């Protein structure tokens, strides 16, 4: 049998088949049990009637009022047999020479047991039920034997079996039809979900699946799928915006580079080739920084780091501040104890570098970096004394390619991705970044779980 067997029939058909089969098995078992009980009850009623007649006849024997032939008992045949197996009396039509049963069967009857006997012994096609009752007369033990035909019992049992199994088949068919209807009604929302999902084309138009009104598993499934579709649509929208913004940001340096090269090609004697080369190199460097930042963001969104270590954020900040070559304003790392987090040294270094570089671009006279432990969090504050960030922009500045009105100049060296990278790194380490109020300038606060508490993607 193939391991990946695929059902050929629909779920509705399979459920209906299973329910119908289970119903048929249950009905058949119940019918067989009922028929057996009815047959046993019929045989028991025959035994009771035959024993009652035999006991009445035994009373006549014991009172020495026996007559031959014996009083009639309907379709029953009765004999009075002495201890020597001689027939003393019989019902009309009965044999006066030979007992109804002989040998072991006669011994069983004398012991009080009821037995089944073939009707051929009495010249009848149907079997008989035979039992006996003892009777005492003049100190001798006689036996009253009664044989009753099972023909009526057999006919009644056959009729009952026919009716029972016919009704069982009808009930099984009705259960199957009801199961088909109920599963169809139950699975109708699933089919609506399937059709709606098939109509979602991914062209940018937001489409959601219909949510059933009933608060059941299908309702929760549809809600979960709609949440997933919203997340996918949001991710797709961000991707489209990211591609559009990246294309827009790359267009400017490419256009400037192309213009400079075209002018140099068209008027080689009228341009300073050294200056043209420097400007072209500057544009290429801008594109290189932009591409590098795009690659960093792409890697961060995958949520995986090449390695994670215990990183002292104060030591890291001092190392970055000391590596700056001729910063525009002084960068000061405030003294204090170490504060460690568990994370990627490369990513955390990029986080601090971007924050310090951003502060340097906007600072008037200084940039300060403070690292402290606040409970189970490590706080890194990077502040400058330049223009403050209005509250309405404090979330938007962490979006990709966002520049505020007073910082739009691309010549300042920013790509518009630095703060987006900072937030992505912070969140990848289980923390976040925000802008805080201060008396003058802007202050960025990064909060990260202290050692051993950060989630590692």
C-alpha cells in the first residue's frame, strides 16, 4: 500500500459512509440480540404451556383418574409412560405402543429437562419441543411426556426477523440520508471558505473570508485565517512600499551619476574630470550604503544571528565612541558599572553605531551615551543637544526611509534606514527603542533584557 494514499471521495461522502456503516453494525447487533431474546421467550412460553398441561395430567395420574385417551391439549401430543417405558395413555392420535422419545432423550426428559426433537419421528416436518413431569401411582413413578410443535414459534421468529431487519435497513438508510444532509449543512461554511480563498488573487485588494455566525470551531478557524490574511496583506504592503521606497531612493544617486557622466562624455573639455570622478564616487558610496542597509534589514527580518554572546553594552559603547574618526562634536560615554545582555555582538554594535551616527548628524555641541541597569532591563540612552523631535513624529522616524522636514538632506549621509535598523535589532533581542523627553535635543532609549533573558531567534 502506498504511504501517501489520497482519498478519492469527498469528506462528506466519507463521513456519511462511516456513520452509515456504524449505524448498520449497531442496528444489526441490536436486531440479532432482540431476535435471540424473542426466540428464547417464545420457546420459554411453549415450555411453560407444555409443563402446565403435563402437571395437570400428572395430578390425574396420581389421583388414579387417568383416562385413555388423555384430554386434548390443542396441537400438543401427550403420553403417560411407566418406569418400563410402556405407554399407559395418550392423547388422540398419539402412539400407544412406543414413547414419543426413547433412549437418552427419554432419560433427559425424566430428569426434568426440555429437549428439541426432529418432527420426522412423529411424521411432521417441523421440530418439536419435548418435556416431562413425574407422577406417582401405587408406589410406581410414571412420567407424563408432552411434545409441542415449534412450527408456530418458527413462523413467528421468521416474521419477527424479517420485520426487524427490514426496519433496521430502513433506519440505516435514513441515518445515512440524515448524515449526508447534516454533514452537508455542517461543511457548507467550509466550502464557502474554500471558494472565498480561491477568489483571493493577491493583487493588493484586501479580501477576507466569511466568518460563520456560530461560535464554533469553524468560526475560530475563519477568524484565525482572516488574521493570517491580514498579516500577509500587511507584510505584502510593507514589501511593496519597501520596494517602491528603495527604488525611489536609488533613483536619485543613479540619476545624478548618469547626469555627471553624460555631461563629461558630451563636453569632455568643459568639465573638471577630477571633480566629476569625486562626485561620481560619492554617489556610488551613497548607493553602497543604501544597499548595505537594505541587506542588514533583510537579514534582521529573517530573525537569525550568526552567533550570540554575553555583551557588555557599556564596553561596546566606549569601543564605538573611541573608534570614531574626527567626530563633528564630542561623544561622551558616562562612567558606571557594566551592564550585559545576551545577543549578537555584530547586531548590537550596529544598533549603537546607528544611534550615535544619528545623534552626531543633529547635535549642536555634544552627544552623550549612558548605560544603566534597571531591574531586569539594560537601558542605553543616546542623547544630543540638537533639535527636539516633535511627539507626533516619534514613531514615524522608525519607519523605513523616513526623514523629518529639517533632516531631509541626503548629503548629511543618512539613508533613512538607520533608525529602522535600530528598532529591528532591539526587537530581535526581545527589547525596543523609543524617544524620550529631555530639556534640550533628542534622547533615544533602548531597553533590552539583561543577561540570559533575551530570546534568541
